[in-house]
C-alpha cells in the first residue's frame, strides 16, 4: 500500500536534535515528511550549564513532538567521561519540556562534522568551531530519522 504524499505532509512531525557539549550544544531540526534534518543553531552554555532560555525559545518556535540527543560511549559500550552529563541533559529536557527524549548513538558525529566542514567546505578553524556542533546535531538527528521514520515515528 502506497502512502499518500499529501497525507504525509499533513501528518508530518518535527523533531529537534541535540549534540550536547559542556561549552556549547548543537541543535538541528528535522521532519518526518521529508526524513531530513538541517543544522539550526549553536547554543552556548553558561558556566557549563545549558542555556535553557535559548533552548526553550527553539522548542516554542519549532513545536517539536520529540527531542533526539546524541549519546557518546566507548567502543565497548561503556560510558565515557561525558556520558553521565549527556544523560542528565536528556532527563532535564524531558522534565522541563514534557516531550519524549530519544537517545541516539553519536559515536564520531563531531569528528565526521569536522571532517566534512574542513575537507569539503574548506572552513577555517574559527568558523568550524562555530558550526561543527550544528552539523553534528544534524548527523545525529538524520541517523535517528533514518532508523525511526517508517510511518510510525
């Protein structure tokens, strides 16, 4: 049975993706109708605490039905030093915004983003620092959409 493209647009849902870091958080937006994600913004942390005002503004503006957070782990699946902070960020998002929060393995997403921006787009180090987290968030969200969007996201 084929899906009606008009119905897909009417039932499209928006998700925000996050690449958590202690100094800055990359944010991306994606839709189930297009199964695509786009970089959105880099949110600077305040004293290693997420800038909840900016995150709240993004959630109010985009009205997502869910949030996707990249979780980094060691190759053997164990936590690395930042994993507990990432998990805390997930709990805080869920508690503050009452939205489902999905975790996505982000292994190498920031590395991939840097490689893409430096090698293919030829961005300099200063600009790279500004946008790499947005692209990492896009890669995280795109991976999640690819695996979870088959009509029942």
